[in-house]
C-alpha cells in the first residue's frame, strides 16, 4: 500500500489517477480548488472516505501552501507510524 498525493484531483486526469490508486488499495490525499473542475467528480470516492482510504482538501495550492504542507506532513507521518 502506498500513500499518494494528487493535486487537481477533481479534474479529468486527477479523477482517473485517484480512481486507479484507490482501486489498487492505496491511500490518497487529494487537493482541488474546483476552479476548472466539478465537485461532483469527487463524490464518486465517498465510500473510500468511510474507509479512511481517501482524504480530500478543498484548497488552492498557490495561496495556501503552508496549510497544504501541514496536511501532507500529517498524512505522511501518521502513515509512517502505523506501518
């Protein structure tokens, strides 16, 4: 199992990448600000939210880089401790 971070997760490429990794049993931390994508694209992953396999953050990486860094640290280090 891998930890995967995807930026632009609600777009065409991001949605397909997210689906691929989740179906392979990986954990995904996904970011999107929905500037060019649809929030409904993320709703297909709701069942993975319940399993703590999928985490989504609505954020613009340009304006929130320090917040995003905190999410990444939390996601990465919590998984390292559990392994």
